[in-house]
């Protein structure tokens, strides 16, 4: 989700968090490299208390997630070095991103706001740009998140949502493919394989949302404004529908290839006559995000 706020003090505080967090993660990577540590537990045990003393105004959970980030980065670096896929002496954390523990942010999906823990126990509240697509997350439970600052200065909050589901009864002999639909990607597979299909749905919907908002604020003629809004609404729907028909085609093709007879998935707003195969049983259910 894209974040916006007109309060310069709030944005300044967020930028300060990014700068300090990246500095901490790189210090942890340097320590992990010099001591050959790839374990989060070992890195946390060695550096957590020291960093807490040196960054007393920062929530302890930032130090905790920074340890996890650094250990993960260094472990990946070691694996790449073993495979001969990396020539660098040591890794560097250049990304403008903060791993947010669930104690570090409060998400209000009804008011579409997020509050992020800042220095000295303060909280910074930012508004979330959203569309109707995001309404489905209101019934889901948020987990951890990543706060991302892009090169153009825009802020994004990537949240992991969880939902408890009850799967339909399935013949134990049937071969099943499960489909997980996320904001910008569809993941499908089973115990034998996992594949990804990039949709960029969240990005597309955000762009059209911003386009409609500009039309509403700049076009004064009611009739022209209504026609333009309807025009771009139709374009958005066509783009999304086309993307998911291509996703469905790829999933069905894979199901035929591996001999799957059951696909467990979310509702893609498709009709049975469009699927082209009566041999497949489509079960509409919610998969965890």
C-alpha cells in the first residue's frame, strides 16, 4: 500500500528511522562478516545489548528485526559465494527498507491509516492510499510488515495478512494444486513444485486510483468527469481480467502437465464456461496471504 502524508515533521521522522536502521543493519553485517556468524540467535546474543545502549531512543524491536535482517543477508551472501555467484568481499545493505515487527506498527484498515513507532516512544501516523481491492483485507489479521522508501521518495507498506481457512473435503487420491493470490503475485503448487505468476495488480489498481482522484479534483464539468471516471474504471477492469485469465490459463496448463484434478484457490471472478476443462474441479475458498 502506498503511504501519503502532508505533515513534513512526520515524513522527516520516518526518513530518520530509515537512515538509522540501515546504519544498524550494516554494522551487524560487518560484525557477522568479521566473526563468521550466519545465525540470528548468535548475532542477537552478541550485539543486541550493545546496540540497545547506543540507540536508547529507538524501540528494542527495531534492533531485534535488524539482527534478523543482517543474519539473513549474510547467510544468503555466504551461499552465493559458495556457488561462485558473488565476487564481493562482503555484503552491504543498500535497500531503503525497515522490517517492522507487529509491535512496531498499528494498522487501521477501517480508517486506512498506519501508525509507526518512532523515537522516544512517539508514534507517527500516515494515511494509506487504497482502492476497493484492499477491502478484502479488512477481515484478515495483519502480521509483520516492511516499510519501503523508493527512489522517487514514495513510501510503501508491504503487509503480510493471515486468514484461517477450512479446506473442502477432497478425495485423498486426488492430486491437488493450491493457489495463493497476493497483491502483486499468484503463487501455485503443491509438495512437488511451486511456481509464481507476476500480476502487479496492486500497482495497477493504485495507478488507476490516483488517476481517478486527479480527474475528480481537476475536471469541473460533472458530465465529462463522470464519463472519464467510467472510462478508466472500464480500462482497469479489462486489464485486471486479462491478467487473471492469463494466470488461470497458466495454472490449468500446469495442472494438465502434472495430472492434477483439483485446484484449490480464491475466487478469480471466472465462470466455468471460460475455463475450457470440465475435468478440473474448481473449489472457491480463501487461501492465506
